[in-house]
C-alpha cells in the first residue's frame, strides 16, 4: 500500500503545537485594511486554535 500524501494547502495553513493542538491564522487581514479600524486589525493578528469540530478533518488532511 502506498504512503499517504499530506495535503499541501492544509500544511501551509495549519501548524501542530507540541501538545498536539492545531493552530491557524485569523482570517480577514489580507486586504481592504484601510477601512478597518486599528482595533479590528489588532484583534485579527496572531493565531487561534482550531475548533474541536474541525480538528479531525484537518488532522486527516495533514496525515496525523
């Protein structure tokens, strides 16, 4: 049986922490930033943990 390949798009979007949690970047900070307030752009910075509902699907795509 051949090895499973990691989904390359998923591997670029998600990272696995040392404890095995999935981490993602927040959406909405790529463009049209001029009309968004500084408060909003600060809130969108940083990373967020993936919801428990979505985690199994993403782990399958990552080959975990």
